[in-house]
C-alpha cells in the first residue's frame, strides 16, 4: 500500500503539443505557480424502479478531469495554448506609446531658418523607429481638444486645432517633431503614437481553435522524516477551455490563469494518463 504524504507546495507544470509518441514540442512551463487544481469528476444518474424511494442502481453518465493553474509570471505561450494561434518570436512590429506629454516650445516652422518662433514645437523620441509615420493622435491637455493632422508645410503654420509631423535626418540621426500653431506655445500636449519594436506576438484569429496538449504536473515536497515525497500527474491529451485571464489591478502583481480539460487521446491501451507517487532522499 502506498504511503501517505503531505503536499506542501504547488510544484511545476508542463504542457507540450500532444503526439502519439509522447514527445511533443514544449509549449509552456509554469514554474512560478500560485495555485494548481486538478479535479476528477464523475456525473451519476439514479435509476428508479417499482415503488421504492431509493434508487435501485446508478448510471455513470460522464467522467471528466479539469486542470486550473494560476501563474505569477505572464507567459505569452499561455495565450497561444488557449487560442490555438502560433507565436511569432522577435518580429519587427509596432507597439503603442500612450499618454506621452510634452510642452510645446517656441520654434521655427522652417528648420533651415535661423531663429524665429513662428510655430510651437514638440520633439518626439524614437523618431527613427516610428511605425507608419507614427500615426499620431494629439490632444491639448488643458482643453482636452483633439487636434487633427494636416500635411507638412514649411511656409504656413497649422491652425489652432491642427498639427503637422516633420520627420528628418540630422547628424546621421532620424528625428521627429510635431508642429503646432504659434498660439499653442508653452501649452502642454498629450499624444499617442506607434513605434517599431522587436516583439513576440500571438495573433488572435477568428477561426483558430485550441490544440491538444500533453500535460505533466510534478511536485516534490520535504516530509518530517527528512525524505522527499513526490507526486506526478501526467495527462496525455488536454484542451484549453473557459477563459484565459490576465488579472491586472492597481498596486497588485498581475497573475494569469489557465484552464484545461482532458479529452480522449484514443490510445490503444485506453489510458488517459497516470498519477505517480514516489519517495526520494533528495528533491527531484
């Protein structure tokens, strides 16, 4: 008979793309879990006969195994597993810069002209990595007025409700400046724009479905007799279900939760998986 043990932690979790030989490609490892729950469920239906008030037998309608894991570290692969899309790594793509704020200082409408204050200017960082011209959205802070972009001109300043974008090379460096009406000099401006970064990305598509994964949960815990008792649960084919949550809140470390449900791997031996109990002199 297997010796009882005390589970004193959460262990580690691995999910990989399911394959017949059990050697699928790793998708995600959760090594900083906050909690993990594996639930084995049996749905029964009572069978009645005659005038008795108690069931004469029961019918097993279904069995299910569900896994829910919450990780302290966000991994984009968890979203890939949930949505079924492929992850692209280190891709040149845009990210948004939101709520950047600068003061519009006096400047020259024509950069080649010396002196002059016939415009209000905001210098923008990352000028050499702007995506699609930056796709700027600009508001005047104190009035919350949204300004509209007009074509660049070196002879006519924008109106009070307009702005222009001037991207140029100076000293071998690409720079960008926003040009406003001279009446907006010393005004606080708030703008959003897009710039290019190296990103890992999972595109969310309308027709993608989650793919089956082979799941392993492993935990090894020190017992009071000085030995390590371990438990390992292996499930051959699981699929994501429910909702994938990124729990972001003020003054709180965000966590992400993932839910999986076992499906029939259709193996010749009829196995869905296994639960193993082991003892070791050291943590494994």
